[in-house]
C-alpha cells in the first residue's frame, strides 16, 4: 500500500497543498498554536492523513512532559483531524520548572535515559488516547558518552512502548556521514522494532568549514537520501503510514515544490507496486 | 532489570548539569561528557545556533522597541547571557520576560515605556485568548457576521450587542503610538480582530458603553437605553462605532 504523502505545512507551500500528489500534511505544533487563530490550521483541505509534529515533549528528560503541553498538542490534533502526534528522541530541558536549551539534544544512551524515555513515552501515549504517538530519530551535532548505540536505544524504546517511529531519513543520512556509521544498518536494525512508521525527508548541506553535514531543511532532497528512502520503503513495506517533506529555508518556486513531492510519491508508488 | 532510584537520580543530575550549561551557552563545561574532541567543538555550534535563533526571535518580537532603544541588540545579547529560557518558554513569553529584565537594568525613556506598554498589552491579549479560546472564536464568528446584521441594528429589537471578550487596557504617556488629536495620557484598548491585535483610543461614551456591556453581558438596544442615561439613537450610534472597530458584535 502506498503511504500518504505530503508536506510539513509552511506558509510558502500552502498554495500547492492541493497538488494531486499530496494526500497528507504535517502540522508543526509551535506554528499552529497561535492563541488568536480562528480557523483550522489545515484550513479546508481534506487530507487522508494529518499529523502534528511537536518540539517540546522532551521525552528523554527525567520528568514527564506537563499535562498542559500534552493537552494543547492533543487539542490541535483533534481540531485538525490529526490521527497522530510526533516528537523527537531527545531532551530540550532538564525537567519541569527548569531551563529550556532552545533545541533538542540526544540523551546519553544509557539504561537510566532509556527508563525515563520509556516512562515518558508511555505517559504521552496514555494522555493522547487514540491519537497515535511517533518518535523521531534526530540529527545531532554531538553525542554524550553512553552504554549502547543510538539504534539499540531507539529500538528498545519502540519495542518497550509500542509507539510509532518517525524515520527521518535525512537525519540518519546526516548522522551516518558525520559520525561514520552505516545508515542502512541503522534503518534495518530499528525497522525491526517499529510497529508503525512515518518518514521525514529533507535536504541540508555539507559545511566545508565544520566538515559536517548540516540538516538545515534548506535544499532539495539529495540523491543519497532518495536512495535511503527507497531502501526504507522496501524494508518497511506495509508499516509506513505517511511520508512528509520538510523545508524551512531557501524555499523553491512552484515548480520546485510540485516536482519534489511528485517524485516522492512516484518512488513510494513504485515501491508499493506488486513485483 | 530497571535502573535503581539512585541511577535515575544520577541521570537527573547529569541532565540538569548538561541542560543548564547548554542553556547558558557554556559548552566548555561539558567537554568531558561527550565523545571526543570533534563533538566537544560542536557543542559550541549547538549553543551558538540556539542563541542566534533566540536573538532573532526576540528581535522580531520586540521590533516596536527598536525604534526607541538604540542599544536593543546589546541589551538582547546581555539578556540572553544572563537569563536562560524557561521550560516551555515560547518566543512571546521570552520577550515579556525581557521587558521585566530591562526595567531593572536601566531607566526607560517615556517612549520606551510606551513601547513596553504596547508589547505588554499584546501579550495579555494573547494570554487571554489562549485561556478563553472558545469565547474568542465565537466572538470572531459573530464579528464576521456583524457587517450584515449592522443594517438591522436599531430596527431589529431581537439583536443583542456583545462585547469582544478578549480585550485589555494600557495607558500611553507620549505620542509615540498615538494620533495628533488623541488625549494625553491616553487609555488604549487592545483587542483581536481575526488573527491581528488592534488598538483603539475610544471616546468616553464608547468606553463607558463597553464597560457597561462587559458587566451586563449581551444586551438589546432597548435594555441598554433603559439602563443608561443616553438616548436610544446615541447608544445605537456608539455601538455601531464599537462594532466597526471590532470591540463589539451582534448576535
């Protein structure tokens, strides 16, 4: 079955959301959570799949996320007919009443971090009820010392909690390149533990000075990421519910928006076609 | 086997140390916690990137203050160094916290005070709309229909006037944000129309009607006329002005 395909909604791609290649949309919670907003964030579109993407659940923090934040996420999901909410495998703060770092960092991959993460994911799932929760692998600039690999850590969170996986293909590509691991092996290992899967695709750039691939969501999806996407679709088969393309800077023109999402759909349809 | 309580406590302490160092842009404090020299060097990329994003958000949010505070960028840098983001802080709340910090940092000119009043007025309207979301949405629906109903206002006795539930007041002491003919000091109403926050300096009759309506709830024209000392026509005209401004609607 072909997964639902769409963009993470930005004002710049709103004019093209009725493209025939699009039947899904991702809402970034922090953009939709405008207290003055009167209309639904997805407006009048009737997508097959809508998902809300959050930034501050901070599931690897020692404390569970606040009920207020979880309820606000759920409210936006219900208002927009979303069937799922996702957030990142990382921490953005030390705990309730503490400080916010401004962006998520990977946790130390340890048993203690795993226990806290699983407990928090379970708290989120309980609070969300029938709104499904997916956890995304992040691109990182650094790693804390730990006792297991990221793939093992993520696999165990998925297996222990039953939450879905947002396979951010570009993040796996970036981390593989930057930290010298095999992106395919990572996907293979984690896919085994994932019950349901969404995917993210985006493009960044190679920073010559830092000698690092930066996941900036500012460029077209690179060919290497498309290759990994094909690989993951083959591997995930019927597990993949939706694929979202993210773009936050250096926005393309109309043709660019439409061509990229059509290519993403063509690849998904080909992967789902009978051999 | 689950980790022991003391292992979890150690994790809590580790994350507190890490988050506080990264939030305060002190990446050197964590050099020993990460894999190798490359990762340690990139801790600074992480904190630099976060500070830059926070700076840009604050600049964007505090734009009205920039016209009067030449040293705003320096102040923002000092603020970011001194005050870490609080858990769940959004751009808007961070900006309002900056104003509190600024007032304790140096004396403000009268124009700067008015700019702070603009920002605080907007902030309170947003907070109110967040708390009273359903009432906000219902009023805006009524407001969008008010243009049609306005033709019947004064003749259809069933129509009731309702006040925009999301409004607040500030006092401006300079003309920095006022028209030439506005009084000084001026009481300024802040309220949303759709997704925008608008401001208005009201005539005394309009402000009085707004307050009366806020206290009494939805009211028909004859009820308002009975309760007040004004003529029905005067109330009808004042109400019409409030509707056109976005501070009242009909249902």
